[in-house]
C-alpha cells in the first residue's frame, strides 16, 4: 500500500521540492499524516534492508532479486528531496543507507550489462 500510494498517487505530483513541501510537509503540519506516513514506511523499510546487507545478515543478491527496481526507482524519484532534507536538517547521514543500496544496485546493473555485451 505504501509503495503504491507513493509511486502512483503522490510522487507523480512532485516535480520539485516545493511540491514535496506542499503535498507532504504542509499536510503533516495540518495533521494529515497519510502522505508522510506512506513515504516513511518506504524509507524505513529500505533503510532496514540496507542495514541488514551492511551487517552481513542479508545477501545483496536477495535484495537485488526482490527489490532492485523499487529501490532504484525510489532513490531516483526522491534523491533531490533527500539531499534537500539532509541540508535543511543538517543531517548528512539521513537516507544514506538507501543511497548505499541504490549505488550497489547500479554497480551490479552496470556489471551485468558489461558481462552481457
């Protein structure tokens, strides 16, 4: 549900940070937590997967097989927002685990393309 809400309803409306402020942050300030909640579920889930991979508790191949497209899509859709929030909140590590998964998946994607050609 969180993935579908974010991918198909919320993020198509977000073209720049001001859209995120209006659709997520301002709604949260008014007491409507739904947009923020759905996005937080994905953030927390992907950050948790990254921690499992980093600690050797989950194999990156499993993450790749199950979630590669979703993680790549999510990072690419949200990276500008993530970078802005890092700066605003002065938290350079915020969302760094999702970025780690994204970078690892892109490396694997590139390696697969090189092997295939």
